């Protein structure tokens, strides 16, 4: 069974085809460089931080609102 690889390098480490379209080369570069990163997405980290910050500050704002509207 043959496996499909998106790598731009062949088994010997050289480019497989010099006439590969620029769009395909760019896709391969991005997939090799960024798809298999160890770091999680920045958006996911920001959403988690926002959720933690909201959870921590919500009781303070609720208490302040309750004290002002007595």
C-alpha cells in the first residue's frame, strides 16, 4: 500500500520536481511548518484566558451592582 505524503522532499531529501507549482509548494511549506506545531492555537489560549478572567471578575461586578442598587 502506498502512502500519500505532503512533504516537498523526496526520500533522499531533495526536491521531487522542480516544476511544482508555486501554490502547491506554498501549501506544502505551510503544512510542514505550521500544521504539526506543538503549541496550541493562539485563539484557543485567548478564549481560555478570557473565560478564566470572566469567571474571576464576575462575582466582583455582581457584588458591586448589588451594593449600589440597595
